[in-house]
């Protein structure tokens, strides 16, 4: 950083205007991509899934909660894990309080994990989150949407993730999925994203992207090696 180019305010304004033109172009391209995302064909969901939550056993249709749209964050938290995934916890720190705003756009927001409900409730209380979180333990939901992997897949080192056969180091993986329910009550899967596709759901990362040092993750053992659960950092920074 000490060797970064230093200029006058006038030179900075000219450079900023040039970048703004590229930013506007990117925004238009992003809007067009979002339209293509919404224009994807739908797949009817006929399989019955059961989730355990604060309202007892709920179906996928129940998770809509009176809305026509449902957004699900696939939170990595396996049935025998003592804690939720630190990266998913980082993402979830960006979710608190958004559900009321989404509800006013006819959207229900729910996090889903395979850990038992008691574990989810205890971890949510520890982390201070208020969004709805249900357990899909005992259901095929996570496996059908390719965010959980069987022991056989783990042993083989091959699983279907991010829409291709690949390797993944954990039996649980992150992702997000969107669903819609029509006037007859039929539910349709409209979209899913995984890997870097969930970056757009993390506001903290986008703040870092406009900071002078960016995400500052170069040279680390792996991208998020710096990351800890919010209550596990060595100092308050």
C-alpha cells in the first residue's frame, strides 16, 4: 500500500469518473443477468419434505408462511456437528433483520440445516440471530438439492455440486435456493446457487470490496482462513 499512486483531487475525480462508466456498465449487465435468472424455467416439486421448526413439523409448502415466494439458505450444520460452519455463520450474520423486509415483498426467508432442531435453536441463541431456521434431519431435502453428501460420495470423493461432478471437502455444503407457490398450492423450484454464487448474499464481503485493501485474503492458506465465528476472535479488532 505504501507504493500506491498518489494524485491530486482533480486527477482522482477523472479516474473516478472513468471507473464510474465501467461500474454503470457492470450494473446494467448485472440487471440483465438477474432477469435471466428470473426467466429460468421452473421444476415442479412433488416430493414431500418434512422440516422441524418452532411450529412443529412443516412441509416445504408450509415454509412459505402465507407468501408466494420462498428463499432458503442452505446452512452447513451436520447432524453430529457441535457448531455451525464458521463461513455460513459469517453469511448468517448478514441475514438478521432482513426477513421483515423480504416479507413485505411477498418473500419468506428460511435457513435449513440437517442438524437437530435443538442444536439449531441453541446455536441461533448463542449467535443472537432471529431469522427462521428449521431442521431437515431425516429428510432427503439437502441431498436432493445437492448441499449434503452421503458417506459413499465422501468415500469416493465425487459428488454433484455447483451443477457438476466435483470434489468437496465436507459432507455439508453452502447454497441458496428459490421456490414459488402458485394459486393452487403447487410448489416450483426456480433457482439455486452454490460456491461463489452465494457471494452476492454476503453484505460484509461487498463492503470489503470497496475498502482500500479489498478482502485482503491473498497469501492465506485458503480464502477465508482469517474467518472465525463472531464470538471466537482472539480480540475485538
